[in-house]
């Protein structure tokens, strides 16, 4: 039962964080709702396999995977230039959810204090769900009020950055799962196997979007054929 509560709460938290990040910078969110859901589910599975893997000390990969997935989502799916994707990830994807989360913990008057979260695991699930709900409310208010930051992202777009995004996606989908397995060669468990597979699928999905983006840009920049000119 704890497994499903963990996955549900983490997925809810993930969707909310993507929503508030998108609305803060007035990016399209509903258009990419399905991919956000898939990424959030895969991320929750990865987090579960990491946090409940008592035999392997690999908690450090969670923030790394979170930052990479948000950056690649912005670059490959939302089509934000790489430099701006870094800024949006750092501020809207990491800093803002962290600030809101700290505010919830402080506002709970000790109910969600770190010591309480260690004693009662269900409070962690409740905190994630409440955080995801507040993220969604904040995102809705930003959207309805038209608040948030709006930039001309295209002014800082480099021609070569699409190749960098593809390289990062490819490396992440291969290097991270391989590193997990190689670092535990003497103690490979089914849990680690699932973790490597989930990480591979998450970054493979984003790689697919990066390659699609590259194909669309090439077709857009391709000179028109004679038949198209005659039309």
C-alpha cells in the first residue's frame, strides 16, 4: 500500500512542479500534459526505487535526474532555448518549489517538521500531495491573472544547441543506467535493474522529442522544392 501512496504523491508533486514552472514563465502546459504525466510517473518510480533500496547508497542521483529531466523537457518538448532552459529549470523548477515546500513545512507549525517526517512516513506522502495541490493552485492563479515572466526566448538561441540537447539526452539515457549497474556489479538486484530501466526509458522518451525537434527544424529550414514554389 505504501508503494502506491508513494507513487501517487510523487506523481502529483511532479505534475504540480511542472505546472508552476511553466506558468511562472508563461509557457504552454496543457499542450504537453501527456508527456508531463509520463515523465512524472517515471520519475516517481525512479524515486521509489532509489529511496527504498536499502542496499545501495544512490540517493544523490535523484536531484541529478530531476534537473536533467526538467532541462530536457524544456529544451526538447517546450522548445525553449538551452540557455533559457537552464534559467527556467533553476528558478521555476528547483528554487520556487523548494521555497513553497519550505513555506508549507513552516506554516504547518511543526506538523511537517523533519523529525515528524522521519517518524511518520505517511506524512511525507501527505506533504507531497499538499505541495502538488498548492503548486497547481499557484499555477492556476498565475495563468488566470496573466502573471509571470515573459521573455523573447528566441533572442538567445544558438544553432548548435539542438545537437547539445541530443547529446545530453543520449548520454543520460546510456551513461546513468550503465553507471548504476557498473557501480553495483557485485550486488545487482532486481530493484537496481528496474531503476536502470526506468531511467533509460525516461531519457529515451526525451531523446525522441529532441530528435523530432531536430527533424522539424531541418524541414522548416529546408529550401522549398519546385513543386512547392509553383503552388
